[in-house]
């Protein structure tokens, strides 16, 4: 199998309901990766719980996307709308064989273009790879017009968890200014 980045396009396409099993399988890999930071443990059947995943195929404020590198399935992402109408990323996953090759960055920028307007992207600082990744994506997408803030982690996560870091940006505004 060819794993070189080369001129292959990175595409992000909304996953139709019939592709839900594909997203569910990829979500197991994502949950495994996050188990290091979130303490996810598989159930007796060997599967990680992801109870709200079906809502990304039924709720009009949520979307599931598949990411491809050329014809190769590369990952998935789930988005949702916050009460202030900003788009947010619930999950973003690229398979390990395609990481650090620009696939994730190109996919993230394409995702931000697909839903122009305000975005609020959160991560935990303990996940250093995610922190570096999103802090590179924000200026690539909007230049210097973005800011960071800390917010408490919402339930059902424990109240004593460190706060989330949120990157706030608007892909519909011209890129200028300076980061906060």
C-alpha cells in the first residue's frame, strides 16, 4: 500500500447514514487513542462506549464526516453547534499511518472551509499532540485572528479535571490582527 503523501488530495465529505458503521469502527480507534488522556476503558465486549455517536447522523446540529487521502480512508471528524451557534469539533481522528504528513492539517482546514463562520475548538493540554496540532491549524486557517481561553470541562466529566483550552476563530472574517 502506498502511504506517501504526494499530490493526493485530502477530502472531507459528510458521511451519509449508510456509512455510520465505518465511522463507528474508526471511532473505536479514536477512543483507544484518547484512553491515554481520558481514561476510556473498553466494556466486556471489547468495545469502547460512544453512546452519543448515533446523534451525529440524526441531529441537524451535528455532522459526521469521513476524511480521505486520495482514495484511502484516512479518518473521521464529528462536529456540532454550540448554543452561541459556533461550530465545534467533537472528534477529529486521523489514522496513525497518515499522521505527521500534513493529512490532518489539510483535513482540518478543509473542514473549517466547509462550515464558514465562528468556530470554538477545544482540547485538553495534557494531549500535547492535539494542543500543537490545533495551535498550528488556527493561524493556517484565519491568520492572526483567533484567541484562546480556558473553560471548565462540562459534565459528565469529573469536576476536578483540568479546564479545556478553547481556540476561538471565525473562518468568515478576513485574516488580520494578532492572536490573543
